[in-house]
């Protein structure tokens, strides 16, 4: 099977989700082994369908703006796991030459990753405005969390996107948690997407553990944006399975709730769906998973074998 990240078919979506999880696992394990330091990894375990589905709805040349949980969309956009992991290992062969921890690949439309909640959303709006003023048909997509959805920058961006009919897709990745605060303690309304009406935008709620449903909902929003219809607010409901960061053992979480959430694992779900449709048997799944594991193991070795940047390089590639 030769499916690659960036393809929109069902098998490709499954492989993308497996690759996202494997890259995340490799990063988290490297941190817990103290092989890499810095801020603990923010992983997307359980949320893979949101990035895989949403990015599958984009074309080459479109733009993606990611959160602190940025590895999933980077992988889904087809970035090279070797260069992603090299960046996370702070090596010179990484996407940002090992100097930033924040993966950027302008050629693939991945415009950095934001540690400041939700600073990437107005920047995505700015990119959408730039594309509109230049007369291109490129679409910008901003991911942000349920916690971020309560911040002013999201509201300001959504309002301007509506006023200026911007080619923007706002994807609220509602994983149920803002660190240790459940969304029910931060959002009174039954739906975050319902806020879209207040901006004059369409709002859509989609099952964020169903990669095909996410792909189709975002594809509709992308088509609307690309043809001059303006922005859409998509709320993809999923569940964070791991801790907020890799070292978080989630003592604040109910064991039964977490166990039930694992039952909804998006990878397992798509695998079972494809198996039921006769498109994937156990041997084919195992072969796909093994191939992904080999790719990520090789990426880890590539990162480990790569040199660190020289101290003086800290003063290169600066832009202000
Ligand atoms: C402006 C700002 N405030 C607080 C933080 C600390 N912080 C980092 S991640 C995070 C939680 C964000 O929750 P959510 O938007 O739901 O995204 P999730 O972590 O669930 O993916 C917070 C509060 C930050 N990075 N930036």
C-alpha cells in the first residue's frame, strides 16, 4: 500500500492518523527518557482525526496555522517526520534548523506554530486578507482549542472575517479540556459553533473522531472560502486522551470517562469501518502500522544522528 499523508482517501486518512500518533509517541517518549528537554510535548493522542480530516480537505498552496498541539497538522500536511523530529530534538536538520521548536514549512503552507493561545488565529485572518487582496484563491485554516475559543482574538478574527468575507476556515478543535478545566466549566452554551451566528458566519459541529466527517465538513467550508463565500466556523468535537502535556498524568480526570473516550479512538474507529467495508483486513492493517513504525523509527535515528546548531547560529535567520 503506498498511501501518503496529504491524500484524502480513507486508507490515506488512516495512515496519516497512525503516523501522527507514532510521531507524537516518539516525541513524548523521547521527552520522558530525558533525551530532549524544554517544554513538555503537547500531544494530539485521540485527536488525530481532526488534523487528518481537515488537512485532507486542503489543496497545495493553502495555509495552515497550528496551535501548541501542532505536530498533528504538520504530519497531516505531509511534512517530513525526519525534519519534524530533528526540530524537536533541536538539531540543525530540523525545519527551523533546530532553533525554534516551532515547525514552519512555508512551501507546504505550514506557517509556524503558536505557543501563545490563540495568537495564530488573527495571523491566519491576516493571511486570508492578504490572499484576498492579491486575488488568489488560496484558503487559510486556523486550528484552535475550546479554551482558546473564549479569547478575544478569536472573536475579533471571526468578526472581521465575516465583515471582509475572508477565505478563512476556523477549526475549533474541542477536545473537552483546557489543561485541567473541562469545557463544561468554561462554556455555558451547548455548542461553541453556535457563536458563529453572532458573527454572521455559518457554524458547523462535526464529530471530530470521524476523519471522514471532518474531511467532508472542512471540504465544504474550504469550497465556500475558495469561491468567495467567506469564512466558516467548524467545531470538531473530539476528546484528548493523553495529558495536557506529556508529563501530565491527569489526576483530575475520571477513570471511567477516560476509558470510555479510548473506546472512541478515531484510529480504531476508521480501521473497523474499513474492515467492515471489506477495504482493509488485519494483515493489511498490521503491514500499514509496521511501515509507519519503521518510518518513525528511522526519523528518530535521523534526528539523533544530526548535529546541534552552533551557538553562533542563534543570531542567524532572525527577522524583526
Ligand atoms: C495567552 C496564553 N495564556 C495561557 C497560556 C497557557 N496555556 C497553554 S495551552 C493552554 C490551554 C489551551 O486550551 P485549549 O485552547 O482548549 O487547547 P488544548 O490545549 O486543549 O489543545 C493554556 C492555558 C498560553 N500559552 N497563552
